[in-house]
C-alpha cells in the first residue's frame, strides 16, 4: 500500500511538471516545472526499487547474503543520486542561459519570431 502511494505521488508530480512545461511561456516557470517533473521521475524510480520488508543492502559480519534476508535493490538509489547531481548542474546552466536571454531581450518569456514575406 505504501509503495502505491509513492507511485501515485510520483505520477502526480510528473503530470504537474508536464502541464507546467506545456502551458507556460515564462522560462523560469518552465525550468521550475522541469525540476518538478524530474523529482517525480526520481520518486518513481526509487519507489519501483523498493519492496515491503526489504533491508538496506549493507553486508556486515552479522548480516550476510546466505541468511536469506531480502535486500532492497540499490541500483535505483544510485541512479537517482546520479540524476540529482546531473539535474542540479543542468538547472544551473539553464538559469545562466535564462539570465543571458534576459540581458539581451529584456524578457524572460519566449520571443515570438515574425516572418515577413
């Protein structure tokens, strides 16, 4: 039941972020929506790697794999950690580009290009 709650929360974050990306013209709001979408995807990946009753995948002298203990899959957690770092650097780059766009166009919204024929 807990896993389904996380999956539903992840899908709601994904849909909220996707809605913001598709409906906004302000570049900062689009970037914020992309970050919300990324958070939803990260939550979905982590929740798919979890199962109830799973233990942390840390082997010690008292806990070994031969004891038949079910471990949670550590791969999604590592992938999400990498995704967070990549998302942070991408957000910093996008904010820099938005600032450069603002300085040149004096606006943080998409500029509609008109074609004269």
